[in-house]
């Protein structure tokens, strides 16, 4: 690493080689921005322009990637990563792998540095959050890691369903797709009964027969309601029971008073939420701007529950909220971030009740451009609690007893304001993907009743756009005050993903311009060209898969999907810890009273951002797994039935198909397609027959037969009934794909597509 002394010795007009630049970036992941690199090599003036060109070339060649304004070697570990400690080397040093995959190769090994002071002391089996540093030792681990936090202890226990067979023996039915069936001896039954969801410890596998296990704990019966989501809760280690000290702290909290707050109780703010919502953390109001200089403009107010008034940094409530990171929403239950005393009572903006809030008042011009905004700590009283459908019906000419009295004074000004904000959105041109979301409706016993696609109303869009603007205002204010914060960031698609998408679009006769500075409207142009066409769903799906994943970070790179330069989550502090941090930042930066962000908390934002990004991904995986299990159980009695489906994934080993009616996926092995030898074309997202050239492509509509269901694993296997079709594209692209496939098949270990 270059120091100030070494920089001083850099000769005049010195320009580092590409290898020196790459080595510096690898050795200094936390100081790898363009300015950092220029400073390290003492580059000035034209040399900085030269450096910018070199870095762009390295990105174009796939050697570097850009993450949060920092450059990193492709396939390198993030500077802050979640790791699983799996063992020790010959010298007793702890070794770890990253929890999430890095690239396509073997996961890198990280040697864990153990602090000699008061820092956390990890052990084998722990999951930790660590800062990582690349090493120069070719014979040893690729990285070292310094532990920042130890997550709750992991065990080798697995989940399964306890089954009593006809011969009286006991088996564990797996709940994970790759988990084997296990045998339990009677002395290790531990009180489990047929149909119980259990946690078991697998024994070492014997040479013959199924591996054995012992029951550690009975988690509940699968005959009870909410059993399916309980599998996901345990499988993903989602905290679901509040500790006694957290509950006690929540119950002891006293309601906030008007002291130190502006009195906004006469302002007719109202909440608009799903009909079944149990908590209400945002309220809205709008009116025409009376300033003659802003003719046709509007003033929009968004008030958000003041969670920071009750959840203070370092308390038991705060520690538990950070551990959870966010609320998790299953079809049959919610795992809240905060106890009900806080989320459903003191911080829920209930109709007709005094509630503390942090509000932002925003003024927009007639073309939807935001002119100014201001934040306020207030006491409010919601004038009405409305459902989306209820508010929309009133605007559409069917008011009820609740909406009728406020239609002209409150609701119509809201819709007028949305019309103005929509002009600004249309000018901004965020990414506009058309991918409908499905909602599972359950019966009383917790099984699936039906799956619906809720209608997307202007009421939904109104609230969404108001919240986006409030989030932008929060980020702008904190930036202007130089207050530390957690941004919601979304990077542009990587160059590799852009090129993959570009190649795919070429197979459909569509083009995507090259260039490092992609904009959402370039993707929107592609989506507009296929609107109403047979391949509309295919193109929307592939464009979605080309996008990066949004996350939290104290370093800002903007939000690509929303086409915003700065964005921070502010509007849901009841269910997201990131929003609570932003609230605390606003309180501290604007001098709004107690509960502001502390210096200690500000210094930990990199760690906190990594934690809450991980809990968000954990929640998404648990929610998805639960939907898969519910739908699989719902269809378990329909073996041999035919279904209309859409190909949702194409791999060397087969096709994933989604049932549009249910939103659930199943698999068709390539070996069952029959009649030809199928070759995988990654560019065209297709499998095609070597002999006929016909095949199947991502998003094709097909008919399938259900062959096998594993309800507890959420897995379904189908048989293809639709004949393969000629695929779009020229013979040249066909032969190129065929040639690539043959080349890969000639390499050792390349026939994994038949597994």
C-alpha cells in the first residue's frame, strides 16, 4: 500500500502500469475510488484524465467492476461481507467461506483474524460479519478477515417432518430440496409425533442405508395453521420470539406528548393502505400552492410515524430491531421488526388518535419539479383510515359514508397533486417493468384458497410516488447537513450483464446501445417496442434479470431503477431499520429533539448497512420459499393434471416453468424432453435440439403435466406436453450456439447438464 512517503518519491510524469493499478485496488478495497487511486500515484491534471480512460478500459475488459463509487477486481469479495466459519488450518487459524456466492468458481477461503482485545471471539460454525483484505500469499487463503460482529450461533441441525411409517419405523421427510431423507431410532424420537415439524441433528452417514438422525426439538405440528411459514422461519434463522426484556421495555413505554412538537392535529392527514393492514406508518395530505409565483403548483405533505421517539439507540428494543433488520411478510403471518405495542399501537397512525410523527412538506411546480421542502416533528391525528380500493372508488364516482364527506376537500386535491407529480416522474423516466405481483389468499386452516393478481390502481401509484419524493427529500436534507446516513442504492447493470442482454436482444432483432453510462429510459425504449407483442413477457423478464440488486450503504451511488441521484428509505420505520436510522439522522441534523443519531451509531453505519442488506435478502428468500411450499401442497392432489405454464428459467439441466395461475415454479429435466439431444444456448436463453434446431426459450407459453410433488420442499416436477418450436434468429446464430455448446462439452466435467 502506498503511503505519503512513497507518493513523494514517485518521479515526475510517472504513470503506473495496469498491473500496478489492479494490485493497488486489490490491496486497498476501502480506498479504491478514482480520486483515491490518483492520490496514491500522485497523478494530476492530464494524468487524471489518462487514469479515467485506463479504469474504463479495465471495466470494459471485465477486469474491474464498480461498487458504490469504489472499483474492485471482478470476483473479489466485498470489503464488508457475511462469512461462515467452517474449520481451522494446520496452525489453528479459523477459516471461512463467504455466505453468498462470489462469481462462478470455488468460493474463496478467508483466514479469520481474532482480536486480542475486547472484540468478538468467533468459533467454528459461527456466521460473522467481517471486513476482508486480500493477501499476497499464493499458497494460503486468498483473504484475511477481521470480525465485526458474530451472528447468532449456527448449528448443524436441519429441519424436517417426523413421519411414522406403517412398519413402525421413523423417518424425517426433508424440507429442503437437496436434503436427504433421514432415519430416526426410537431412543432418539424425543417425543416427536407423526406430522410434527422437528429440528434434528444428522449423524455421520453409514456405508449402507439412509443416514440417521436424532430429534433435538419439536417445533410444532404441520396440522396446525401457519405451519408452512414456520418452516421458513426456522430454515432461515428468522427471529420470531421477542425476548422478555424487549417486551418489558415496549410495555413500559409511555405515549409521546406535544412537548417540543408542532401541533398538526387539525390538518386532515389520512392513511391509505391495504384493506387488511394492521399498522399505518404513513399519512398524506395535499393542497394547491397559494404562492402566486408558483401558479398551478401544489404542496404535498407526508407524515411518518415517529418510531425514534420510542426506540432509542442501544436499548433492548433497538438491539432486537437491528437483529431482525426488517419485518417479514408471509401469506399467513407477519414477523414484525418491533413488538405490537410499538408497531400496532403507539406508532400506528390510527384514525382519530394523537400520534407523534416526522413530516415533510414539499412544494412542486406545475410540471412536477420539486422546488423546496422542510421537515417537522409534529403531533398529528389521522382524519380517516382508507383502503386503496375505497379511496379509488370515491375518486371514480362511488364514495361511501367515510369518503363522501372528505371527497372534495381532501381526496380530490390528493389526486390533483398526484397528476402533477406524475409529470415529474414521466420526465425522470424511471425503469418501467411490467411484471404483475400475485397474492395468495388462504382459508381458515392455513391452506391455499386462491391466488390473485391485485389490480394496480392510481391509489397505489399515488402513495408510491408520494413516498418516493419523501425519501428523496430525506436524503437531500441529510446530505446538505453533512449528516451520516444509510442510502438505498441501486447500481446500474454490470458491463457483463449489459453485454449478455445485448446479445439476447439481437436474437429478437432488437438493439441496445453500448456505453458505460446506461440510463433507465434506454431499457424503457426496448420495453415499449415489445409492448403487446408475444415476446413482451420474455423481454421484461430478461431486462429484470439484467438489473443489479438494491441494497443499503453509507456511500451513495444513486438509485438506477428510480433514476435518482440520491435516495434514502424514510417512510417505513415500523418495518425497516434503515428508515429508523434516517429518522434519527434527521432529528440530529435539524435539532428536532431527543432520539437523534449518535456519533457511535454514525461510525457503525457500514456494518449496519451490511447487516440490514443481509436481513432483507433473508426475508425475501423465506417469503419465496413459503409461497413455493404452499402452492406445492395445494397442488399435491393434482398429479397427472395438465396446466398452462410459462418457461421461467433455462439451464443446461432443464427448464423451470411457472404456472401463471399460481405464480409457483417447477422443473422439467432436460433428459425428459426426448426425441433429440438438447443444447443450451445461454445467449438466447434457450434449449434447442441438435438434430432439428427446434426447442424452448425463456418465457415461452407451454402446456405441462404435473408428475411429482414434494410439498414440504416446495418442489414440483413436470412433463413437457408442448412440441418444440423453431427458435428465432438466423442459422448463423444457431450454428454459433451449437459450436459453443460442443466446445464446452469437449472440456472435462462439462456434461453436468444431464445430472
